[in-house]
C-alpha cells in the first residue's frame, strides 16, 4: 500500500488513520521530512534577541522569553549574514543568499520533496506593507505569490468536492494551453539568433517547472482529503492592525498542513508598515515601520520589542503544536520538521543587512543554545553555510548555496 492509504468502494473513499503496521513496511526516513521558513520584513532588534552568553547556559533575552519552554529545541545564531548590500531592496535575499531573486532555500527543498505531498509548497503572509513582495523564488528567479487570507489557505488545504472539480478543470485547461505554447515556441526557436534562443530556452525551463507542478497536483487530485476538526473565525483578520491574529491562524493551518501531509514545505512572511498595534489593551506609540527606525530612542525600542515579543508568542504556539503532534513512528512533528526563523534585515533602523538574527528549531538537530560568530570577520561563515547544513540534513546533495560553500556541520548537526 502506498503513502496515501484509503478504502474505496462504489465511488466512496475513506481515508485511513496513520497505522504503525503500514509504517513498519515503509522505508524509514533518515532525517526530517518537513521544512518551514518564517521571515520578518523589519528584522529583529538584536540587543533583545541575542543572549549575552554563548552555549546552552544563557539567560533568555527579552524577545525570546515566550520561547523559554522550548529552550532545548532550538539554536540561536548570531553573526551570520549573506555579505549582501544594505537597504530594504535587498531584504528578499533572506532565503536566497547574496542577491534577491535567486533560487531560495525553501524552493530547492520543495523541488526535491514537494512532489510527495498534494501541495509542493505553501507561501503565506500576515500583515501589510508597501508594494508587492516575495520571499520564495523559483530556480528561474520568479517570486512566488503569498496567500493573505487564512480562509483561502484553508480551502486550499481542505477543498470541497466542488472546489476540487473546479481546480481539476483549471489545471487540465492550463496544462493543455502550456503544451500548445511550448510546441509553437520550439518551432520558433530554430529561427532565432543566439541571444533570443537562450532567452526562449529560459522560458521553456519556466514552463516545464510549471507543468511539473501541475502534473503533480493532477496525479493526486482525486485522493481523499482529510477534514480536520478546526473552525476558522467568521472573518479574515487581514487589516494591518490584526497581524497577530492572522499569524496565529496561519500557524494553526501550517501545523495542520504538516500533520495531514498536505504539504512538506511552508513559509510565512511577516510584513510591516504603518500599522499601530494595541497589545494588552494599550496602543503603542507609533506604527510598526516607524518603530523599527527607532534611532536608539528607548521608548520606541521598548514598543518595538513589544511587537517582536508578540510575534514570538505566536511562534511559541506553533512550536508547541509541533511538539505535541506525533508522526506515525511516534516522533514529535517538531523532530520531523526544520523550522527556520530569520530575516534579511539585520538592523532596520540603519537599513543594515549584516548580522541577521536567526533561529533553527527541531529537525533532529543536537541544539547548541547560542552559537555566535564574528560578523566583522571576512573569514566567518555565512548564513548560506547554515542553509547548506539544513539542505544536507533534508537529504539534498548540495555543496554550494549562493556565495556559501562550507556548511556549518562542524558546529551544528
């Protein structure tokens, strides 16, 4: 029996629960099977994020206080970055390496293991900001759109029969159209000069990537879909000042996506601009973006840390769910999942992209507390070296990522 185990007769399908007897005959996974990336547009205030001590015997800094119950399940990294230029325009290098719009680490993983689930990857965003953004990029440098409404993600994860029929129609129609375009374009390519032929070849590659993903969805479009015991709120909290409420729901849905094997690769982008939050019944003194440009004003820094701590409260709820949910082999879902939390903005007040605060949870790693590197040394490892360790832990045979080629296996495994 394959991974998707169900009984079917007379047109009725019933999904079976995860059973140990089925798992006994299946190949045993040797590493984590899921990957989650969480990134903030406005960064994390370093002084309240980094412990003063290294190793495991550190005093928990203010921003990370909500994560204290999970202290043995994550590692804090300081001093890592991509050696990228400064400025908001380079924030999107978070998952990409030294330059934005490069093949992002989550999509490298999705292209290798995403086909084993119904949705190769999920991209969601909470909050609001200025202009269109992307955190995840395909091999061709295409930024992937992000879901803003929790209700849309819920319907994607747990579609009705009518939704699935409509999706199948759209997929089959789109696939036929793409096949036709590809055939016409190949005939055209023979008559083009070298530069245009290369450009067209890149276009073919993009089309093939789309077709591959569509084909994966069509292959399992009729498989039974789990129906969770989870109730969405009556409205989508998409107004900017309801960012924390949206985050909490997205984390619930991401945990369900992993638990039901609907997707193995998910990302959540935490945007930010002028929203003024009221936290614990008190309105903060300025908008989120304004607070990130605090200019070392103590009152503004205090309010900024309040927002970032609220983000961590939401994250702590997600980590707790992954700890409590069990896989068919009895492991916690957190042990089976690498959760990367970080940013492409080291210090938003100065628009600096150096020394990017980073956390890694779960994944079967032997967690080390706080690993500190010298951000000022040209010989220090890069954030991409950490990504190489993550990619290798996920089973990908890679030795380079953007401008990184060393990995951190000697420090973190």
